[in-house]
C-alpha cells in the first residue's frame, strides 16, 4: 500500500488527476481504503475542477466518511501528507501504468476482433491511442479568452454552428457551437430516437458540405436501442424514405446516403459504454458533434447518491463539449411526465438539480394520450443559455411549440 501513497498524493493535482486517475483506480481496486479515498477525491475534482490541497482533502474525507472508517483513513491521510517523491519520477511511473493498461485493453480488443465480437476499426483506434504521447504539464497557451470584441461576436453569435432541421428550433434555440451542451428528455416511446435521427442527419449534411470548417465526424454513442435499428433510422431520416422505399434499391440508396453526408456519421454501439472508451474515441476522431443515447448509462462514475453520480456524468459531458464539439444527450422523463403536454425540468428522471445545472439547454418532448394528437409532439425549451443566431426569436427563448412526428420516414416536421 505504501508504494501507492505518492501516486495518490500526485492526483491532488487536477491535471494529473484528469489524465491518470482511471488507471490508478485499476491498481487500487482491491484495497477498500484507497478505493474510498479515490472516491472522495473524485467528488472534489468533479465539483471544483482545480488542484486540491492535502488539507482540503483530509478535511473533506474525515467530514464525510463513516465513523468506523475515520481512524484508518486519518492515519492514511497523515502518511500521504508526509510522502514526497520527485515529480518526474511520478510522471514516469504514471505513464508506465497508463501504457500497461492500454496494452492490456489492446490485447483484449485483439481477442474480441479475432472472435468476431469487435470490428477491426475499433482495434486500430486503441492501437493508435497506445502510441500517443502527452505531457502531464500542458501549456496554458490558448486557455485565456480573447478580449477582441469582433472576435467574441463572431465566435458566439455571427458565425453559425450546426443548424437544426426544425426551423422551430432555429428560432427558439439557434445553432449549436463548440462548448454547447444540452439534452432532450421524454417518456419512453415518445420519439427520442426519431428526433435525433431527423436532426443528426441534417447536421451531417452541413459537416459534409464543409460549412463548419471541420471534417470531424458526428459520433453517436448508443447504449440504448439496437445499433442496426438506429442506423436504419438514420438512412430513412437522411433520405426521407419509408422502409419499403429504402430497401427497394440497396445500392442506389446507399450511394445517395453517402453523397448527402452519411459518411460523416459514426454509431458506436455497446450496451455498456465506459467513459474511457468515449475519451479515446473523441480524442482520436476529433468529432464535429457527439450524441449520447443515453448519457445516464455511461459507466465509470460512482457516488453514494444516484443524483450526484449522474451530476458527475453531466459535468464530464460538458467538459467534452468545451474541449471538442457540441454535445447532445438523451435521458428519460419520469412518471410525472406521462401524458403531459409541456414537460418541465421537474419531470427529468433520477435528478434533483445536478443534471439540469450542467446543461446549457434542455428540451422536453411532450406527448399526450389524445388520439387526435398521435403524431403531434410538444417541444418545451425548459432552459436556454445559448446566444442564438441572427434569426433567433428572443420571444421564443424559453418557448413552447408543437411539431409533427412522421415515424414512417424518421423525421420531425414544423407545423
């Protein structure tokens, strides 16, 4: 255990924690006390996103731990405070730990490829990631916001981002830009996947046309519906075809799909997606947009309370948006939203305020039980911190608008 204490102390540094914590956790998973300390350290870093002092760490642990654990943890914290190691040596050790873990993941992936349970492309991503090198001490260059007024306006308002297929949303919300994180929520079988397919395929045409100045793909992390079904919906939404029309010309429709921008879409399909997998994929592919369907099910986050665990996931998703590209997440509305026309933030499932607090925008998709409104969906923009576009209507900033869903071609349409 003593050999792990300097490593644990090094994780008080936020930069080192962000890069190496997941690998150190693998080394300490069989030790109850060290696992508990890492959990408390997770909480602090996720909440404050800065370096943590040993005094702050000790106070937080001893204030929050169970009485029976205090003597053992108090002694461990004293030993951690007294440890001291050369930072370069620690960097070498941590880099070695990370390399070994990546090599292990590569070996497992190679076995799964050989058995037909993974694609060869997945193996290539891991292999290239294993070969990547990064310094723990990152430069601060580029971290300070420009004070140039014209540049600020161009970045936040004048330059358009991803425009919605639904003009309703262009008027209510405006386009999505790097740093924007939001989520949609609705009751089961209300049309969440159809909504995503309808909008994402429209986004893909813009990426393919080079309108964003980036060629990075749109990555859809799918841990909900069967991946092949999702991809069929993407084909339908992109081409505006029913399923019989789609399969009437396999080769021709595939060609049209690719020409319109289908090659910009990647669906990462797994019932158990871990945060490490997501981080590897986005680092390698540098996407234009990331979709999480569903974000609440991403693995690799722990906390005593479910709402705090979910809050940590949403903080992490926001960081992806800041570093890479816009992020759209999907989650459920709870039973209080059943049959409700206009969903509010109080209807978001499994959350108090942790999930809602991290989002720049939140869109509820309401569905009533009225037979006349079978194909009507009610959009309520519950939260909106985006700057919008020149054609965004300020009166609709938190608007309520009804639209039409056409499941036969996987599209939403303006009324």
